[in-house]
C-alpha cells in the first residue's frame, strides 16, 4: 500500500545514498587534515597563516557541512 507520505515526499532516491556517504567521508578527511595543518602552522610559529587557514576552515568547510546536512534533512528521508 502506498502511503501519503511517500506520495508527498518526492525527495532524492535512496540509490544516491552512496554519493552522500562519500561526500561526508571526504569532508571528514578534509576537516581532519585542515585541523592538523592549522595546529602545525601554529606550532611552527606561523600564527598569521594558521589564523588565516582557520578562518577559511570556519567560513567554508563548516558552512558547507551545515548546508549539506540541512539539504539531506530536507530531501532525504
């Protein structure tokens, strides 16, 4: 029996789930590498560069993660 929810929710088909998993895994790796880079730059005394990378991380990576999560909530069920 088809549920009303299924008819109304025309989201992204589940066959695309692998793409989302890959993107999430790659973002997690990128996030880990950026955090290590920020730490290492600061450790070497490159505070200005470390702060600049941290600002880029905060502005772009974290924002992307939040927007992707909202997108998934909106279109995946």
